[in-house]
């Protein structure tokens, strides 16, 4: 089997196509979750913590004083823990949503119909003979 035909067989399998569709939808869904976190959840969390903006939460590692993360990065190394907190919350929400989707899909999956009962085994030869004798005696 040639390399090209092997690749064609691999690429056209259903699992590969399902995976490709999943990656594309996952990328688009990731953007939706990013927007949900950045535009809805983090402002609420910031408000709860006294108006704190997590996107500008950082520790300057070389002692510089800057008011924004962009300025601090220009001045030197920084530990941008606010971005990490945002991404961690993003991950937890995304993992929970995927968990709920899988749980729903498993519940919606149709259960396989029960297997039809096996046909009864043919009677043994001596039972057939006894039945014939019984029928003959009845006549």
C-alpha cells in the first residue's frame, strides 16, 4: 500500500473528520468563553474585590513603578498574575460547560434496543420421536 493511499485512508476516516470539526467548533467556542470571562465574569469579580482590574494585576520583578501592565512589560520583567487568574477562571468555566455538554449528550444518546430473543433450540431427536409416537397413538 502506497504512502498516499495510506494517508488518504487515514484522513478520510470518520474519527479524523469528527476531530477536525471538534477543533474548529472548540476554537470558536473558546472565543465565546473568552468574551464571557473578559466582558461579564471578570468585571463582576473585580467589583466584588473592590473594583480591582485583574488584567492590570502584576508584580514588577525589577522594582520599577508602572501603572499598567503594558508599561511594566516595557520597563522590564513582570509577574502578570492577573492574566493567570483570568485564564484559570476561563478554564474552569470552559471545563464545566464541556462537562455539562458531555453529560447531556450521554443522556440524550439513544439506548441500543434490546437484542431479540434467541430462537428456541430445535427439540432433541428423541423428543421429536416421542411426539410422533404420541400423534400416531391419538389417531
